C-alpha cells in the first residue's frame, strides 16, 4: 500500500472547501500581521502552512516508502503462517513496550 501524499497538496486552481478553525488571540494576531506584511489572504497562508505540515509529516520522511517497505517485510515473514491470535499480538506489544521502557531508562 502506497499513499501519494503529493496529490493532497493544494495547487492553484484546485477546488477549495470552507473550513472553520479556532485560533487563540496570539495565533490570530500573528496571522494577521503575517498576511498584512505578505499581502496574502489568511486562507492562502493557512493552506500554505497545511501543505508544509503534510510535506514534513509524510513526504519529508518518505512515509509512503517506509510503510510500503514495512508491509512488504511483514507479508514476507507471514507467508504461509496462520494469523496471530489477539493474545499473541498483545504479548508482542507488551514485550516491545517493556524493551523500549528499559532502553529509555538505560539511555
């Protein structure tokens, strides 16, 4: 499974949808100052910020490639094996969490 995140990013001419967001006073004031200085609308600045966030979270970290690689490894490991039970999954999760906690304490 691979998700093409770049298709999500807003491009000129794309259809837009009205969405309400709630900002605290400082966020609103800073956004107003930014838009006044740049000449952009608040909507343009917010869309640009969202595009950057999506790019950083997904594309910048090669998320699609990493998840695809992980799923391929899981598929290869589980070929011909029965599905794990809920108890087996829970035991594995507990082992991993305990190991991570131990490493954090030691680190």
